[in-house]
C-alpha cells in the first residue's frame, strides 16, 4: 500500500522529466528499499524509467536507512538529504537515487492550474508560500524572544562572550595564585 502510494507520487514527478526517467531506466529491475525505521518502502525501477512497488520476494539492491528523528532534516534540506542516511548495497544505483532526490521538484502551480486555472493556482501557491514564510518568521522571532528572556529577564543561559570573559578571569586568578605560591615558597626558604 505505502510502496504503491510512494511510487505513484514519484512517478508523477518523473513523468515530466525525461532525463530522470532515462537515468532510472539504466537501473531497470533493481530494487531500492527506503527504510525509515518505522516504515520501509521498497520500489523497483521499471524499464520505462518509472517506479513500481517491489514484491517481498525480490532481492533488494540498495537499502537507504534513515533515522526517524532525521526525517524533518531530510525534508527540509533535500540537497544534503543523503548526508543523513546510511546506504548499503549498489553504490551506482544509490547515487542515481541521490541525484533524483535532489533534482526532482514538484511544480504545485502547474498541477493546481489543471484543477483551478492558472490565476487561481498562482494565488494559491503564493498564499501558501506567504503562510510558510510567516510561520518561519514567527518561529524565528519566538526563538529570539525566548533566548532573550533566558539571557536577560530570567538568566538561565549565558552569552558566549561572558563565558569567555569568566574563563579569562579564572585563568588570570589561577596564574596569580601560582605566582603567590612561588613567592611564599621563596619567603619560607629565606626564613
């Protein structure tokens, strides 16, 4: 079920990109398993460069494992997605999957224009972008305000320069104590 949904979604993106289908067709018959710990999706490259769900009996050529905690990071930064995963198996097939994961993009405006028309699609997408940008801005402002509260109002955090100043003062005090100890030793040696 999940493999079918996944392959249908990726095939929707592949349908618009002949170069991507060509790259994937070079690996026809190979099976890739994307294992996120909580769920695993196994798909097979078809001769036409599309994906199809793999059966449980088929041997897996490459397994791409991701920790569930890393999934938001992978979704947020697709260019670095493969730096968060562990790859086992066919390196060439994994490299093709990596290239496709970085390059395939969903053109929401194009898909929505078929349903609602060009102008409505453009407005829906720009409204969604504005909402996402507002949410990011709000999240950043909240984080800044929270940090300021914990630094200034209810000091539970310390600014890096304050830590460095304190460390410098401790080092100076240590040196002074050592010098004082040596002076005391000298004075005791004279007496």
